[in-house]
């Protein structure tokens, strides 16, 4: 297949349930003919929603977007749990408690803010170089450490049926929604399992602007250009300045301190920072 080495940017994909994020990346890569592709944050196989797929130089944005906050729509069912904390696992505990709407409303405010959250045993967290879910599937002990996360907003959208509730969660990167379900259930003196999860926002990207896999295969999509992602002043560099900067040499400038979009002969190089009249890369895309 012919690939396009000049194809750089981001396509916002509406990932369906049942396939992995990496599978989606490979489908998009083949469909658009990109030479390289990646994504800006894994969605579980059972999850759906917004998956920003990066193309070409856009793959270098992963670390930059790693800390961006996320928004999810999710459904929790109380009264039972599984070993994976979602429907992919085996039921491990049940409880005959009927949880009311008023009870849920009374506890959710306590989950807003910073907290130490324990990741699920079935997660991609690394333990001595091995993923936790690989150890768990082999029946080995999974010893994880809690991680500080932050819930910016947690809204109870509606009660769907007995013990089943829909939530809207605005959270920091690294938050496990399955763990949030478990912890809310514990606060309610019961068990909980996540029935579904949909990501609707990732940083400044919204699901309303995304495209289905079928649309992308049909050529009905838009690529977000990399230079449009940053609201910084433009800084044009000469060929000599560009060569020095790409070789790791700080270059002098009369510009004020701050962040700039660096371009050379109309090519977007990345984000640079001016400090004390000197320029250095903040985010290199070339």
C-alpha cells in the first residue's frame, strides 16, 4: 500500500465497542494512507467514544496530551461486582441491598476533588515490567499502588432501573472509571460494576467533531492540522536558525519570554519557549 509521508495531524474517531484502540489506529492508518499513526489515550475494548488518532508528526503529541483531562458518560450497577469491575469479568460478589437515588446523591459530592485511587487489578499498569492484567489472568498476585487523580465534576444523570445509574464524569488523565464505580459502591456499603463507558471529551477535543470508522473508510473525514492546535504567536525562523535549533543549540532572539509556534519556510516545527532572549524547543514535531 502507498503511504503518505507528508500526512500529519489528528483525526477524531468515534470508536465503537468491541475493538481495541490499536485496531482502530491501524484501520485509520490504512484508510488514509498514513506512514505512521498512534492515539492520544487508550479506550477499553468494551468502551466507545472519542479516540484522537494521530498521523505522522502528530504521533509526537502523545506525551504533551498525556495529562489532559477527560469527560465520560458511564453506567454503574450496584449490588454486584466482577473481577475486572466491568462486564468483561466473572461475577465475584453480590449484595441484596437496593440502592436508592437519594443514597447515591448523598455520596457523590465526596468524590469530587483530589484523591488516591487504586487501579483495577485488570489494568495496563506495569508491575516489574509486566502488565497487571496479564498477571491477574494467570492467577498471580497483583500488588498495585494508589495513584493521585482528580475528579473535577461528577453528576448523577438519571436512574435507569433498580440499582442502575448513569453518571457524567469529568476527571484527570489516569482516572479509572471502573475504580470510581467500585469506590462509590463501597461508600454505599454494596458492590458495583461498570456496565458501559463512553468518552465524550479529551482535552479540547469533543465527540461531536468525531468521525465513524465507516465515514473514514469512505473518505468522509477531516484532518486537524498540527499548527491549529496551539494558540501561540507565530515565530518564523531562518534556515540557519532552524539548523541550529534542530541540533540542540539555543538561539538568540529579541522576542519576549513565552511560548511560540515555530515555523521555517511554512513548515511547522513545533512549540518553542523564549527564555531570557534565547529560544529552545518545548515540543519538537520534526
